[in-house]
């Protein structure tokens, strides 16, 4: 028997049965019974704005799947470019499809010289890399005039390839500019993650040879951050895409949302917290401050996950592999002690506050040499594939332009008073 609910308008006594489909009920059905009455849901805490087949997330059970594939299996067996293909196309690629896809991405990593010389180098010397990245992505739409032809599949695919391929190049260029280092061109003999590390760290050597363990760790981090359902950045992407803006403009909007500290700045906040704590001896005192409401425990709890973040388990193992190469991050012992106390304390257990992906990712990035201001940029690089998967899906669904309603709480009608009489 199909599941349903029955609602009654107590003003009229009229009732209506509404089916429950895929765990949701259609707001339009409510409107038939109560026209002119809107759902009030600040921050969309209880509202599904779309149907999507890209990512499945069960926060209570700690489950995350891309196109049906568990994140644990993808992190163990796959690589970022294969996962990007999966998100965008719905299926894992064959060998031939992957080779074509990888070749396309590899040979679109270069950016127009004017983007670098006239645009990026025009920023102030201490500009934040993420601000530079957001601006540069938006500016790309002026370099590729065919970007607005979003209804043509071939042209749209070209823009998707360009964005995924050029994002690491733009990110590395923003970093190099911010520290006064010369731009490093992409090396098409390296794979996606290795090429990014080369553009970040190459100095004068003929060819940069990144440590394979660090390349693999970065690839895993990119997989874990590739998509995460309808978060703030993805919602921004879909909202702008619903107006049929080009992919560069929509991606820039998503990246701008990610730039906010509530969205993309969590792992940076973890590092700052660990530095503030200073030593293992201070952990218990800090925990007491958290329980008293005077401090925040960064990297614990999640808007969606109400159990252990599945990405956090994967990333903790990855951290050990990175530290075996780089040496242990001195903040790790503090982090481990924090986790140990929090996971055994009823205060945190009862509130279902468990470590999330940000708790360890910052430690890994810092151990690999990335400065704090690059952490959000490192988030944006892989998330581009997820954003574009949602962009593509929205076009395929032919959804209407996003236009939420409001509950007006302002003044009633009043007459204008000339300035002399106010």
C-alpha cells in the first residue's frame, strides 16, 4: 500500500491525502488545499529543493554514496578523474572512455596567457588565493564565448572539461602569485593530482617528481570532497544554473559560497583551534571550556551527519600514510587526544558530536606544505566535478528558474511624508 499523509485545513474542514514519494511530499499538493499559505523553512532545514541521482547521503547511518557506489570503495580503488567521470555521467568509465576523458582533461589544463598576465597578476600582492580563484573562474566566461551555448551537449561538455582541467592550474597560480613565486606551467606527463603538486611546488628542477604516497593521499582527499549532496555551494550552483547562466558563472557562484567560513573554512578552523590549545596537557581544560559554552569544538559534528562521518574514517588512515612521508604533524597528538576524550564523554556522545572530514584534512594539508589560506581552494578543486554534475543534471531535468517565496513581516501600507515633515 503506498505511503501517504492526510492534512486538514481547520479553517474549512477540508482534507487532502498526499502520497509520500522518495521520502518526500509535494508542496504543490499542500498548495491545492491551502493556496497562498507558504512553508516557512529558514535555511531549508526540512525542504528538498530538487530530485537528484548524483549523491546519496544518510546522515543518521553515516552513509555516503556517489551514483550508488560507497565512498569507502571509491576511495580505496578509484582515482579522482574516474570519480569525476562517474559523477558527471552516472556510470564508471570503460577503459576506452577513461583514456579519452583523462586525455581531454590533461590537454586542457593550460590557461590563456591573458588570464595569468593581465588578470591574475593584476591582483594586489596579498590577495587571498580563494578570492582570486572565484574571480578567475568567473572571468573565464569572457574567454570562451561559446560557454553560453548550454543546450548543445558537445559545447557544454567542452566547458565541463575546461573547468575541471583548469581549476588546479588557476589554484596553483593564485598561490604562487600570493607568495611571489613565478607561474609553473602544467606538465602533461603527470596525472591530475601530481600535476597540481608540480604547479604548486616546482622551483628550478627540470621535472618535479612528487612522492607517490602524497599524490595518492591528495587524490583520496579529492575523491572525498568531490560532492556532498545539496550543501550551500551546490545549492548556489543550482540556483544560478536555473537562470541558465553559463557554467563558469555558476561555478564561480558555488565557489563564492564555499569561500564563506561556515562552509569551506572548517578545516582551517580546526588547525587554529589545535594551535590555540597548544599541547596535550591543555586538552582537558579546553574540553571543559567547550562544555561550559565558552569555546567551540571545531571539526566535530555536522549539519547532516548524526553519526561518524564516513569520510573521517578514510581520512584518518590517509593521515598516517602522509605522516610516514612528511613526519608527524606536531598538532596530531593534540587532535588524537581531543578525539579520544570527546568520543568517550557523554556530553558529546549524547549530542552526537563525532569527528567530521575537516578534523583531519587540515592536518594532512598542513603536513604536505599547504598554507592555511589554500585550504578552501583545495576544497574547490575537486568539488568542481560535483557542482558540474548538478549543473548538467538540472539542465537535463529542465527545471524552472529558482524563485522561493517569503513571509512578509514588514510595515503595512503607509503614505509618503516629505522630508521637512519627518
